[in-house]
C-alpha cells in the first residue's frame, strides 16, 4: 500500500489522514486506496496489452465484493468472477456487464445456475458431472445456450497453506486429469448442443510467490488440449490459469511484481503454442487478493492493556476475528502501526488481541510499537482481501464500515451495521 506520513506524524492513505477517517466513520474501519486498486488491475491488463495477446483479467470478487468495488472493476474494464447468487446479485446491482461475468463453484445450485442463465452471463466454469446435467436441463427449459470452461485439477501442489491448496488431485474442485475425469467430462459435452466448451480452467492455490507452479500447470493443460485436438479435433479458444498471485503482508513475504507473474504466463503459453503448433488461445486470469489485498487497511482503537510480567503484554482493540478471521483460520500474519504516531520510536512489544470472547481471537502475536495508550489509533496493513468478505457477527458485533479514498477525497462504500440490523432476522416466540 502506498502511504505517506504528514507533518503531524499521522498516516495518510490516498492523501487523506486516517484520523479524519476514524473520526468520520468510526472504528473498526476498512479503508481502501482506490488508486492502488486501479494500479494493481492495470499492471495485469497493460502487461497483456504490451505482450500483444488477447486476454481477460477477471477480478475474483470473493476477495472483496461490494457494489462500489464492482463499479471500480467495471471502470477498469475488468471481467468478474462470482461464486454465488449473492455475488452475482451484487454484480448486477452494480451495473456490471453480464457478458463479462464468469461463475465458479463446486456445488452450484439450480437456483444459482438459473440466475446465471437468466442474466446472460458470459461463462460458467463447470466443476462436476452433476452440474453438467443440471445446466443442460435449465438450458433446454429456457431454450438458450451457454459457454463453459472445464475446471480441471492438474495435480500441482503450490507452496502455500493446506487450506488454500486447490490444484492438487485431492480437491473438492474440478475434474481430475490423472483419473480420466476430465476426459470423460469433455466427451460428455461434445453431444450437448446448448453447451459450448470454450477451453480449460485451473487454479493451483493462493498466495503463491513463484511462477514454477503456474508454468507446470500450463504445460499439463496444454498436454490435454493437445490430446483433445488430435483425438477430437477440438481447439481451445480460452486457457484460464486462475489466480493465486501472492502479495506482501509482512517482511517475511517476497512476492514477484504483478507484471512479472503475467509476463511469465504469457511467455509460457506462447512457447507451448509455438512448440506444439497449437493456435494461441486467449489467456484468462483471476486475480482477487492481488488486486485488493495491499490496497486495504483496517483501523482500530486501542483499548485495554494487560501486562503479564516476563510473559507478554496484551493490547486489545475494538475489532478482531469478526472483521479479520484470517489469523485465527490460517495463522495469517500482518503488520501494525500506531497510525497517529508514525514518527515515534518502537519501545515495546505487544500481542494484539481482538475483543471477541474467544482465546483464539488474536490478530498479531508480536508487534513492536511506541508505548500505546487506550484510545490510540492503530492501522493493520494489507487487509483488503478476505477481511470484509469473511466478516461475521460473532458475539453479535455489527459488521464494520468500508471507506474508499482516492485523490485526497473519501467516501463511505459500505456503511456500518446497526444493532437493529444484527437482530433483523430474529423472531420472538410465543
């Protein structure tokens, strides 16, 4: 995230100091630097343009979905991935072009597929045999057709957390290449007039810092595409290599630049096409975290401080696993700063605790900060992906607000939940 420090030692994002944001919108508060979102999106788009290749950069909206975010994706001329009726509804509510929407999911319901067909989305990424049958039935009923990609699991194990590995053989996602599932799915679709197979899709994992896994997956997908060309005369129009491009959370992370990821993919696809004399397919990718992750931060107010002599000092904040469950779920690491005291020296190590009634509600275990006082404003960096998306009402806490900043202006993108909204679905008993 690009940030500056003003003459008062206060952190500024997009030219707006965080004190102003906290006063106006309260805390906890998600803050997005929209300029950074645009820069990240353009890094991918411009790389493909520079390489002279036809491509679609589809924002994976599961990373952060809201009407305002989808509108930014539309302004940047991205495509959009959705994985549920809710994400599709959000996209349509935001006025996103349906023909540029792709739908994912390992267990798409009939309602979701009907909604996708009715909206006229551009592509369904088919994940299993059951889905093929349901989609065929819907298309017959609606007397229409749909483009599809076949999601396959290429057997590539990315170097990442077990919970976010999706490309290996033992996965709930996609058709397995090794067992012949992908072949069987492809053959079954050849006789379905209303479904047009545009190509293949894979996704090997998330928060990946190197390109070797992507290159191996590309080669494996070209193997099967080559085989289908020889045996069935099929030539893929699209090769979707998914997302998973890593970002920096802390100094322990060393990701490539976004254009390096994209350039590496383009070079390998061009090489495989040339080597195999295979028509160059359109490349699709699906960055989510890579577009919004480092564009977001979360503001908290410091609360109680518990000093256990010789053990640790707990510093509690007014949020926690309700606005960022990733530390509890994935042992995710983050950096934190005293947002209004950026020029002061670090004097003490704190363990940053959330306020949920749960021992596991710890945001950061060891953070070096100035001497913190209750009421101080703290900022946690790189919370733009999967913070708001995975937010919850544990302990009946309302969900935090989201503010967008750009060019020294700020606006509310998602308002804070009211307590009445937390109970709005509750019913009294007689």
